[in-house]
C-alpha cells in the first residue's frame, strides 16, 4: 500500500517529451477523483548527428559545408549551434583538428543548413565533421567527409 508520501518511478521515457499521468486514489471506500498531471522529461544532449553532410570547394581557400540538423525527435531540446571540426590532409604539413561554432544560414526551400570555412590553406583537402549542440551538451559527430 502507498502512504501519503509515496512515490512511483516511471522509467524508459523519451527525453524532452510530454507525458500525461493519471493519478487516482483507491481504498476500501472506492475510487477517488482522478487527477491528470502533464509533465515533460528533462532535456539531454542531442543523440543523433547532423545528416547528409556535403562539402563543396568555393575557391582555393574556402569550403562550403552543408547539412541537415538531426531529426527533431533526436534533438532533445532546442539546438543552440553547430560545431564543425576539420583538419588538413596536406602531405607536407600536419594540421591539428580545429573546431568552430557556427550558426549556419538556413535555405528556406530545403531547410538545409550551410556555412563557409574560410582562410584555409590553399589547395588543401580537409576532413570535416559536424555535431549539433543544445543547452545540455554536444551530440555525436557526423560521419567524416573530405573536401
């Protein structure tokens, strides 16, 4: 039997989702009036990477990076920015992986997000990955693309 201060844990819920819970007391005199309570589970970091990452060289020092955000049911809260990490593939120089926060431009007809990496080493290839970020942290990185 539950007491006045009993609690029940409901598990296996999805992150950042609304749930409605029906609470009703039941004793030897019968059932009490039902109460509906709507609650939202807490936000977590995105659990899916950005999708369909493509890169296109714009000139010898600029690469355009385009992608779609993670599916909305895997964002686990509003996205605040995207991190693009990249490193050069030059045979004569070893470049460390750089990470830059970006607020990409949204293309209205497709909802694709795009931004430019600028001031890159001339005529160099780069490995590029993107991850989505919300207030609870960074999501997983996309598959690596070379551009």
